[in-house]
């Protein structure tokens, strides 16, 4: 894929009874902002950032449904909702190709795939609306997962498997696949003449899942994620704000934020830490930890925690983020994940959680959710003007 669809939550299921409720339903009175919440979700995973999204039958203001515990993911574009949670009374229209055949998507993420039809809906957030846009309904039983999709990863077609009731992709890209899907056929979009005869297909840019923010009538040039700081030992939950627009209202001014311009084709930049350059770096609220390769930090030996680092003492590190223009230095900490989880079994927000990202030759540094705590993080959408110039870029 030419644009990033990266989402990593490696899924520690904490032994906590509650799995619902919480701050993602907090009232927000600002027209271009809505509540965010880090806390228990459908699978009780840690460090997942949730919000509530309202979907409506296109053109209707009454035939609508609010879906809570939707994961906010700056590493992908497009709205995806677990199909079993959607009220059939919405009767969302199926997206079809010119021959009238249903279009179905195989959303491809690091931890697995989301399979389901592309439907048309109005998407409401705060007082903003994206009208008649393609969204995905994950796990619709009318479309069994074909081999051409299941071979790409583990199906995440239930709320339990996904860890959320849906995914709100608000990356710096307008579409989720771009020219790779409009000019090629990378087994992301399929046409399904029958439920058992699905085959990869090209789809136009407008038929692909869209970043809803880019289609707002105002405050559409990017987003700001504003989360408070979290203590090194963690917190039971965290409340914050998802703010729409950059430099369009008093609450989304860039101020002194440092701007990192990214590769416009794939959204990556370079991170330099301890003399190592990670050329495939990205900022991703859908990742539940910082992920990077560092042979000097031991990985947890217990199977339950082996996706995370377990240093004998908390490590304080620094890094420089370098874009095609702009740079910024960041200090961060890596704690022993096993100690964090066992000492704080009712906590869901951790600012010092990190894990290995694979071979260092891959050059991956995933600045996941811990990066967002205690910062305002700006994501500027490609082609959209802002006070710091045209996107794409990240700033903080």
C-alpha cells in the first residue's frame, strides 16, 4: 500500500471485569471538538484511544446511530464499524462498481485484516459532518472472508478481536489506499458478484474509504489530539479531546509547535536515537506502545508480555525526529512492562510502554499512543493549507 495503514495493539487482556462505559461519552461544548477516552474497551486492552462516532442514513438527521468505543487511529484513513453493531434500520446503501457488483474491502493492518462491504453513510462528529462517504462494515456475514484476504492476516472482524467497536482513521491522507488501489490492484478492494466469488479490483479515489475530516465543510485541514500527561506508573483512565482543523479556531492554533514534514507518499520521517537512524518512522495513535528495535533493552521473557520491553530499571532515552524539513528532539522513558501491568492491574493508560518492532534493518520507529500523552499532536492532511503550509506534516 502506498499510504500507511499501520495499527498495532498487541493486546494484553487485563483481568478486569468492566469492559464498557467511561469518558468517551463526556459532553463537549466546543463545535469543532469531541471527547476522547483511554480506558477499558471490548477486549480490555491497554492504551487504546476511543471516541464516539455517529453514522446516519445519508441526508437524514433522525435515522442515526452513535457507536462508542471507536478507536482513533492516525495511522489509517476511513471509518470502519463492526457490522453486528449497526442498526439494520439505517439501510446503508452498498457501494458498487459500474457493473453493479458490490465493493468489499480487505483492510490490512499490522495485527490483521478487517473484511467487509463498503457502504455509504453520513458521518457526524462534534458539530461537523462528512456527507455520503464510503465506510466499511466489518464482518458482515453476507460476505465470507475469501482466501485472497484471509491470507493477508488474522481476521479482526469482531469487537473482541479488534479490541474496539470500530476504527476511525484520521491520518494525513484523504483516502486509505490512494493510487495503489485506483491504478493497481493490491488485494485491498474486491468486487463480489456473489458472496463466494470475490476478486481483487481497482477502485477510484472517490470510491475508497475516506478520511471523514477531509470532507468536512470547515475545519477540514487536519486534527489535533490533546491528551494530558500520564505518570510513569500509569493511570486508570485518561480523558482528552479530538479537535478538528489546524489554525482555523482558537482551540487549534499551532502556536510554538514544531513541524515535521513527512514523505508525501507514505507519511514517514526519520528518527535518530543512540546513533541509530530509523528511516521508516511514523506517529500513530492506533499503536498502544512505542515500537522500535534496540538490542540493549531486554524483551519480556514471560510469554504473556513478550511483545514489550522489560528493562531491569526504567530507561530514559532521547531521540531526534527529522522530516523532509523540520526537526525536534524528544525525551521518553521505557519501563518494565511486566512490572507495570502486574502492579497496576486496573490501569489502562501507560506512558512508558514500549516494545520491539522487528529487525533494525526495517528502520521502523512507531511513535504510538505514549507519545501523545502530555502533548498536543497536530496531523495535517495532504493538499490542505494550514498556517504552517500545505500538508502532509505532523507537529507537536
